[in-house]
C-alpha cells in the first residue's frame, strides 16, 4: 500500500498526497523531499533539498 501523506522529518507536519500522485503542488508550496532516504521537509523547516540556479538538487 502506498502512503497517502508525507510527514516532515523535523516537525512532523503532515500533508496529504493527491490521489493522482502529482507532487508538484506540494513542491510549489515549499515541501522538499529525498524519497530514496525518506527525508521530508515542510515549508516551515530547513529544506532537505536545495535547488541551485542550474536546476541541480543539492544537499544543503
Ligand atoms: Zn517541518
């Protein structure tokens, strides 16, 4: 069974995942994640991923 929500690794805020699995609105809202490591950050917390000017995803 796939998860229906993501939870901030730091503060445990939860956001529901859309049924169509389109994560883009969560990303646009400020959520960041590294799925392979199970790390998630909500808009209020320091991001687990930083996107540089070239579009590369970096660990802060
Ligand atoms: Zn948080």
